[in-house]
């Protein structure tokens, strides 16, 4: 069903509504990025240029690559994060560049849980004094992908994770993004919550 016009058939260039967001066509750039960002998770010019190129090309919607809500939830370094308020202006610049072409921007919030490839030097701060630098995870079983375990979160740790997702969502909204996606595929944090 074409939710825009009520017709049963829709064409690629017809607008579509997702919630209250109107997207100018049905062409979306799926979540995708290379390692284009700063060492500490900054949004840099290469990412802005990368996203803007798709917007210039006419896609209606761009979904960011996975965006860690905390440094201990990186899959790899050099991916932009949304882990503190100073990031809001960085993302604002990107969103503005995309909006200039009437393209909508959804941000994909993520946490790696135990499925982390390379955490980066910042994770040394997450050992909580016990030198356990494994990434936090809802469980203690080994990851089926690479066989490594995470540091199992207790109830307070899980509650903090919820709060950190909420804080990241607020930052994204403040930066002007049009929608959010929760990265719940591969073997990342949410997958670890619903399946061992
Ligand atoms: C380099 C690269 C990075 C990607 N990064 C993400 C990501 O961060 N989050 C995500 O959900 N999917 C990611 N994907 C998956 C793509 O969004 C897409 O689902 C996948 O490539 C399948 O679509 P395709 O058959 O058109 O390539 C990535 C894919 C590639 C090739």
C-alpha cells in the first residue's frame, strides 16, 4: 500500500511517510561507512562529503553507519560516535549538509557488546580499576563470531546502558536527525540480549 497516496501501487520516485517523516522518494542508502572518522570518534569532513554525495545523487533517505553510544561499544575505532554532548554540533553539520539536498537522515545507534573487533585505546578507561578491558555484554558466553567473552553487566550496568541509549537518542534529536535505528543485527548488544 502506498501510504502517501493511498494507491495500491507506488513508484520509486513517489514520496513515502515513515511515521511523521516524509521522504521524497523510495530510494534509501542503507547503513554504510568505511573508517572515515576521527580516532576519537569525531565526525570529520570525509564522512560529511561521503553522505553528501549520496544526497546530491538524489536518494530520499540516508541511514548512517552504526554509531556507538559509548566508546566501550565500538566495533572498530575511527567510526563516528555520539557518546557525549560535544558531538551534537559535529552531527548537526552533517545533517545540515544532507538536508540541503532535501534528503532525510536517520542515525543508527549501536553498542557492540562483546562482539568488538578493535576497541581502541580509549577503552583502557573502562576497566573500572580491575584491568578487565573486555567490552560489556549482557551475558558471559563467548561470542560465536570470534569466540571472545565480554565483561558481564550486572543489573545496574544494564540500567546504565538503557540510560546511555536514551542520552544518545536525545543528542541525535538535538543534532536534527529525522529518525533513529537501533542496530539490532549481526551479533551486537541487542542481539546478545535476545539470544545467547
Ligand atoms: C562496508 C560496509 C559497512 C556496513 N556498515 C553497516 C553498519 O554500520 N550497520 C548496518 O546495519 N549495516 C551495515 N552494512 C550493511 C549494509 O547496510 C547492507 O545491509 C548490506 O551491504 C547488504 O546490502 P547490499 O546487498 O545492497 O550490499 C555495511 C555494509 C558494508 C559493505
